[in-house]
């Protein structure tokens, strides 16, 4: 695990400040006697019947599949405080306790669809680029990106796994909600989403993470080799997406959370330009 950084940046929902943590005090096994994190769970989460109860002592199945809620972590067994029954963020301190805006104590599972095709010129030929004269020319990939309403950052059109939902359903549903606003050619989308390749499953350095609640994601790649399938897609931003576009992939992208790391994996998969 890379040490998290984004979920230590101070402001949470503008007026809630995390306790500042120096880089060498992030891990739980470093001593930090002055550490007094800010406790925060939004009112909305506290009132939401689909979110976890306010008191984690009511939850018996951390680190297990709890009916329809998967409380297991990709990082392995996480620590749960025996007194409070609060799970502890496996990646270290965040300066905030409680759940912030997250539904569940412990891991909150998400899915990220990485829909790709080759970047083509007006004639339909694949575009090749190189970073410098010594590199070989490599084909350029593009992916479907959304502009997140909450942070005004470009991102993958991902979302949280619904209770009981399989990840393959999550990525397809979220893509339709955020990138197609549900109005689509169904056969085209079914075909595109019929063979996904898992790229990554991991803890995410998401700005909403706290010491007791965090996001983990599975990123799945759906690649349209000929570009014929995605030609028929009418991108249309919906739900928490403000815009949706095809964006070419390279090392200069600046994306939400760990989404750039995910794209680097897809670039490796196709030996594409970066
Ligand atoms: C990120 O938050 C995940 O990688 C996923 O893209 C997203 C899920 O949250 P919402 O889009 O539902 O807010 O950490
Ligand atoms: Mg969504
Ligand atoms: Mg989303």
C-alpha cells in the first residue's frame, strides 16, 4: 500500500478540518501522543436507514460477509478496537474519526469501469505518439472520463457497490448512470460489458476516508478494440457527473483519488503510449 495523502488533506466538506499528520506519523505503529483526530459523521449519513447504525457495537461481522454487506478488506484482516468496535483504517491515520460521508464502518466497496478504445484520427487510423526521440512510437488509448460534481475533478465513472450487488453489475450500472444517463442502445452496452478484465482491487486514497471508514475499489477494463461498438454510444452526463468525455490517456492526466494509477495499469496491459 502506498501511504495515503489525499485523505489527510485538511478540509472535509469545507468547514471540517482534519487533525494534521506529518508524513512520518501516518502508520499506526508510529507513536503520536498528541494525535487528537476530529470526529465527524454527516447528519445525512446518521439519518440514512441504509447506512450503518451510529454505534458500531451493533455490528457483529467485521472482516466478514455480513448478509448483503461485504465487510472484508482487500488489505487483509483489519484491526477492530475491542472497546468501541470501531474498525481501524489499514493505511494509517487520516486526522478524522467517525464515517464522514461514508455509509459503512470499515471498508466501503466501490467499482470503477475503465472503458477504453484506441484514439483515432479523422481517417479512422490509430494515433501513435512517443515521449522522446529514443522511445518507440506507441498507440494512444482513450477512456471515458467524467467530471465529478463534488470535487470538480476528472475521474472514472465509478460508484459504490449496492448491498448484494456483484461488482460486474456495479460497474455497468454506474457507467450507465454517470456516462449515459440511462438513455442507451441496450445491445451495444451489453456487448461492451460482456467481457471485462479486472485491472486492480485495492484500498483507495479517497478524500472521504477516515480512521474508521474507507473506500476500496475494483477497477474493470472494457476495451473496444475496433472502436465500432463505442461509436454507437451517446455519452451523456448523469447523476453525480457534471460532464462526460473521451479523454486520451497519458502521464500528464490529473485525476480524482487513485484513478491515474488505474489508467497506468491499463496502459501496461496494452503496451500503449503513456
Ligand atoms: C472512488 O470513489 C472510487 O474509485 C469510485 O470511483 C468512487 C465511488 O464513489 P462515488 O462516485 O459513488 O461518490 O474512491
Ligand atoms: Mg454513481
Ligand atoms: Mg460515482
